[in-house]
C-alpha cells in the first residue's frame, strides 16, 4: 500500500515505541519469542514508525505480513480489516479470521 512507500529509504532506522509494550520488561525482551504480541500491538495501536520498526525486526514487509497472517489472533474485526488492507491480505486466509469463524460455529451461529 502507498503508506509504506518511504520504508525502503528509511530501513533500519526505527524502533518500536516502548509504550506499546508497557507490560513487559524491555531490557531482556525476546523480540522473536513475543513477535505475535508485538505484531498485535503494532496493528492495534502503532504509528507508522512502529510499523516500520516491525518490518525491520521481522524481515521486511513480507516477513511481517507472514506473522500477521499466520500468528495474530487477538485483534478486533476493525483492526483485522485495516491489517488486511494495508498488508494486502485476504481476510479469510488469516488465522484471526479462521479462529473467529470457528468460535461462531462452535456457539451455533
């Protein structure tokens, strides 16, 4: 999407805002182990610089897209729509969507 056009020019210059991870000790934070949490927080509350930092951490836009598609589960439908739009994903292929549909089937909706 066009909002990420300046990423290539600024690659490697960003850091995730500590406020997004207020409930973690960042001195010894394992960025790979908690990549799902980081991705969810960036999607829900991150600014453009936080998105760029997540791209830097997780292998560019393609790597972050894979995490968003395959690991993110705890976001609202509104945030899911936004994530799919900016990362060019089909909502039905995301783990978040499939899990929500599974819950609805289980409840009989």
